[in-house]
C-alpha cells in the first residue's frame, strides 16, 4: 500500500478517554511496520493511523513506543529513527535520526533520554527536544554481539538487560552516564521489569540449540536492585519459550507468555503450573495489562506474515473480545485519559 500527501486523513480522537496503541513490527526488510489505535470504551480500532495521517509508511520494524511529555515516541528499529507523534492526530511532530538499530527510549527529562540498540554496543544519549544525539555510554561489548534492550529506572540508576548473544544486566549512573555495575544472569535476558516491592525481574530465553553463545534452559529471575544480586531463580523446561514479561500497573502481578499466558503474584515462592489463558494453537506474541481494570491484552501473530489479532481477556482470563491490527503486533503503549 502506498500513501502520498493527498491521501492524508484528519484524525481526532477523544483524549478524555484512555487508549491503547498497538505497535505492529511488520516484517524485517519489508518496511511494513504500522501503528494501530484501540479505544477500550467503545471497542473501536483504527489501523495504519501513522501512514493515513502522515502520508508515508512508518518504516521497517517498529520496536516499541512510550508516552512522554504529551507525545507518543515510536522507535523504528531497522529504519534507525524515533518519531514523536501527536497522540490525538498521529501526526509527526519531531523525529530523531542517526541511530544504528534503536530498540527502546527512556526519558530522564525533556532534554535527556537514553536509547538502547541491537548490533551496537553503545547506549545513545539524546536530547529529545533538540532531536539530537549528544553522546554515548560505552560498554565492553563488540559490534557483532553487543546489544542493550529494555530500561527500568530506580532512583538515579537505570538498569538495562543485554539480550542478543549476551547474559548481563547493566547498572547506569544517570549523573555520570557510566556503567557502575554488571550482573551476570542466564543466556539472553529478553525483558526487564520492576515489581511493587522495588525488585527487578528478568526473563531469559536460554538462547537456541546450535547457538555459538550457548543453549540452556530459560529462567525467570528476581534481582535485588539495591545490592544488585539475584535473589531467586525459577527455571523452565527445555523447549519452553517464555517471552513478553510484563507487570500489572501496581506491580503486584507478573505476566508472561510461554505458549499460554501465565500470571503470578510478585511474592510467589513457586511459579504457576498452569496458564491463566491457554494457547489454543495460537502464536501469542506480545502482552499488556490495562492500567484501569487489569484486563489482559495478548496479540496473536498468526503466521508472522498476515495481519495479526489482539485478544482482550478479563483479569480472570475470560475472553471479552478481539480486534484486528497490523503484521506482527509486538508491543503496546497505553495513553492515559486527559
């Protein structure tokens, strides 16, 4: 599908109600990433809102998005760009370029943010207002296997999991923009979150059979952020593929995908043996929890090539509805009511 300036559409959504942005990755090297918007109050969904509003496609592999300072910031990995959008109209307001392969952006203020990368061991420091790259945090990883991923801030420290061909969590002092500590965890920690007790949790995928970096069973680990040590580790079976670790808005519940969707209290001593939502032959791909009522939203990538589906479940796992989105719905971002 092609869009030109004359094909732009005028959007205006009701900002008095909360909404959900669905970040559709698309396919690598196909340039078919897209953005969808869902209104939980009405059940209305709009697809391709970026392209329809701006007259051009979002780009190649939309990785993540976050709301900050009244704007929606969308990180497009293989295109090496971060767009800042008006959340009411989806129109581009700003863009930051010059990245190798950005994954996530974390804001420290209106003039400072960190951007993590895959295939680039550096953490980029940017000025979101000026839309410029102002510096880098160097790591001891190389460009072939170096990667940084999700970011969690506790006090003045930002914690970052290193995923692709790595096995470490970094601790960054935001005053000096330096790595102060590193913690070795399992192979390929794919996510990092914070619970209600101020503990960090990471889920590792264990690599894959034949990987030059190794292959082991996946794990779910709890980390004491103050002492920066692993407190508890739950180990999955070989063949399990846990992913998409997230938490409820109050941090009391942890959720992840392992074929089905699992739910566990932050204080649990043993992991759940059964999913709250069975897979039913679907390819559950990403996951988010409504900050308003605890509803569970889980995406189905279907076959990774056609448009995906998002399923909405109650907090107890009862299916409430479904809606169609773009190709490979890989991430979500909530917009609070104004």
